[in-house]
């Protein structure tokens, strides 16, 4: 009779490998979603700021990394709060799994699941109704209410089915369960993107207003070139320097950004209504001097 071959001492147990792969699979999707949310928020915030200043966001030539970095300072607290809520939900879910193993607690859990399903569905439906009625001036909390309501309804439906007696709970086809999970995840993801779009619009406009009120605190930019730059905006002066060969000095500019092979400048006295954003190629023919 052949004895089952024992696993070597140096080989990890199969259960540990499966657990490790499960952790990677569980963490990979949330990290991807968070990265996409940060990328979208950074783009939407920059786009709103550029539009308020009379520009198009594509002029800046920002990369995906630039958009993610620009969103960190604003999304730090919301993402931390989301992480804390996720940890709290995991603890609650672990406790519910333990209660499901006790037969006498199943009726109460089934009732709680049905209440959560109805309450979550009603919240999501009310959020959609308000969005339709109030559009385009939809309150910022509406997308968040839609996401939370959908999550509560989905979890309540799972809990009601998990706490039902085995005879009354007919197993759903795998395709049906996968489609339901896809719909729930899709609605939550779209609602979060919607919420970030509204938040980005507010943050972008606020950043543009702070720029308008703080032009005098931006670094002064002085350009030295072999020919006049031809910048015809208020407050900008071009003067010839008597050297051999002759050089031209341009003053009255403030540094806004340096990206995509271009230098973006504002002029003294710039405002979003009457100001002009100066875009100069970051080439070798012009040297720059920045000062306070």
C-alpha cells in the first residue's frame, strides 16, 4: 500500500500559499481603485483650476504621477477615513460570521439583513431622485449617499440570505452572483468618481482663487534672451542690456509652473478676469533667474 508523500520541511504548507494569494487578490483591487480615484481627482482638480484661469489642462503636459501627487494633500484625510471604515467593517463582518454559526441568532440576523437592504435601497433611490430633480446643482453629499446606500443594501441582501434556513435558501447560479456583485461594485465606483468630481471642482476653483490673491508672493521670474520675447501684457517690461552680443531682460513676471517643456508665468496684477497667462517654451535660447 502506497503511503501519501509527506511535504518536505522546507516547503510552505499549501494553505499558507493560498492565503497569501488571497491577500494579494484582495488588496490588489482596492489599491487599483484608490489609484484610479487619485488620478481622476488630480486631473479633475487641475482641469477645473485651468478652466477657471482661461486655460486648457492639456497645455500643462502633466503626467499621471503629477496628477496623483497633486491629489495627495486633499485626499489624505478622506482616504484615511475610508481605511478606518474598512477596518471597522472587517471587524463587524468577522463578528457577524461568528453569530451566523449560532442557530438561535440567525432569525435576528435575517431580520437585520432585510432592514439593511430596504434602508440602503431607499437611501440610494432617494439620492438618485434628488440628483435628477436638482441637476445640475446636485448637492455634494448625494453621490456619497448613493454609494453608502448601495453598499448597505448589498450587504443586507447577503446577510438575509446567509441567515436564512438551508431549506429556504436556494443557491443562486454563479453567473447571477457575479453579475450582482459587478453591478454593486460598479454603482459604488461610479458614485465615488462622481463625488470626487464635485469635490475636485470646489478644490480647483479655490486653488485658482488663492493663486489670484497670492500672485505677489510667487517667485519673481526674470528672463534673459538674445532677442525680445515680445510679451505684451500689463506690468511686463523688456529692456536691452548693453553687452556684446546684446541681450534682453524681461521683468514683471511670476512663476506659475514649469512642466511639459514649457514655463507658465503670470504677470504682476494678474486676475482671473483680466489677466493673461504667459506660456514660454523652455528652450536653450532663454535663461531664467528666479527670486523672492
